[in-house]
């Protein structure tokens, strides 16, 4: 990255980027719905936050932007129709290039690239820079904090804002104010530089900070690293699995969903290994969530999911040359949607959870020839990554006779 970083930071002239803040309370494959948007300019390392907007402001793309056939089959044409859905795919280069075109169509401005962060990553940044004060008195609306820290930013942005402000327009204003102040603090050079670097690195390792460049030479370098958010290419291990979540509730209930993901290795059969991808999800919302939580959070049943319940489309990717053999819920085999994306097998099932309910689903991948240890990439959620991804479990194989 060192060969492209100076230019991307504006060493040879200003660079503009579309900043997407992914909201994990309404989960999407690469993190969350890209609610808050802004134009970020980098000039010799200095940050300036320009035009701010929301995904809703971008409107409906007509005609719909083109998306490759494989991804459209898996994630629908919504990828090219709504800014809110550009990251239904876990492939960030697809997300970013589509978002770039949407931004240009709406604003008439073409950005040089796209940078994505989530509130958890913002928390890591605030741990390094110290608290930020939200100067506008409008931002105190509803009793929300006017000073944010690494300890309260996630709860504030992903839960409290919905409980205390019932108008989406005012919620958007609060998000915009938070983004403006945090990036102004970054630009001022406040905080500990080493801690800031470590915080951004941690966000990158957890998939919470993603970068795409519209310049092909730069993107070719970025694609070698996890920072790219690619699902194929040099940054992907030969034995890499992926588990990605997309909200099917049409609301902000994912703040309450706790998930774990574990790879379970089975003994080889006929020279091929078998790996089960085990995903356990629990809806920790209050039992009376339908009435105790705001309708904006529960969705109010508008999209066919009972208020308080959470519906999620879970998509699992296997390594190239493997196959999705079966899926199960609570040990019972069920049907699933089977596709391929860039040579990788893809299986998708839908899970609905009432408050307090927990379900375990498994995807069984067969015909795996392993030369490296299996690893798994997972959608960044509100939880710590270490709490989500469990150690791989290996079966004890009986010695051959």
C-alpha cells in the first residue's frame, strides 16, 4: 500500500472520496445500511468533510445501474437501484463502484473513490482522539449526548438515537453532526497518533474500514489486501469461507441480534474434506419489543415480519471448487438457494427470530481439498469480532485400518 498511499492521501493534488458510514443496526453483507454519506476531501493529508447526505436523499436509480448477472441473481436488482442496498453483496469493489455512479448521477460530482466505516470503527478512532463535542444545540434534541466517546458512540448511534428521536430527518441531522465533528477532530491532529493508527488498523482487520479507488492502478494494489473487501483475488485465502448477513426485517433490530460463527471440520471422505459452517443467532430484544421499542426500530410489521422479530438472510460462501452440499436448521435439513459468485459456491437461507429466540443453522460444504487452514470472513456487527468468530472445531478421526 505504501506505493499508492501518498497519492490517495492527496500528496499530488486533492482527492475526493464518498464516505459511507454503515449502520450495523440494519445489517448488510459488508456491515450495515449506508445511511450517512459525505464527500471527503484529502489534500496533503488534511481532511475536509464537504457535502453531506443520506442514502434516502439519493433516491431511486432510473434506469437501474447494471450489476453483473451472478450478483443480481443472488442479491436482486436492488443492488443497482437503491443506495441503501448497494452493499447487499459482500464484494466491496462492486458496492463502491456502484455507489460512486449513484453519487455522480445524483450530485453531478464524480469522486475518486469510496471509503466505508461503521460506528464501531468510529469508536476506535474516538478512543485515540478523545471525546468530541457536538456544538450545535439542535443535536441535543431528545436528550442525546452532545459529547461522544469511544464508549458511548455505538450505543448512541445504533440504539439511543432511535429511542429518543422519532423523526428520521432529525436522526439524519444527528448522524451528520457526529460525522462532521469526528472528522474535524481527525483533521486537527488531535489525539495520540500511534493509538489512532492502531485503532484504524483494528477496524481494518475486522472489516469495518474498507477502501476502493476508481483509479485502476491503485485498485490493483488495494485488491491485494483485506482493506479492499474483495471476495475473490489475492487477498482471499484458498480455504476461505464467508458468512454474510442481510436484514429482511426492514428495520433497525440488528442491534439486538447476537451471532456466533464456527467452522466444523469433518474427517476426509474419499480424499475430500467436509466443513460445516455453523451460525447461531439470538434475538436479545425484550420480550415485549413489539410495544416497548419504537416502531422505527421494529418495523411495525410493515414488511411482513412481526414487530419485535428479526428476519435475516444468511449467505455462506465456500472456497473455489467446493460445493454447498446441504443446509440445516436445528439439525433438520431444509432447502436453500444455491448459486455461484466468481467461482465460489454460495448458499442462502432465511431465518426469523422472535424476541428471546435462538436458532442454529449449518451449511455443509463438500469436495474440499485443503492445503491451508480454513478461515472465515464475517459481516461486521455490533459485537466484537472475537465474540462472533469461534475457533475452528476439528473432528477426531479414527485411524485407518
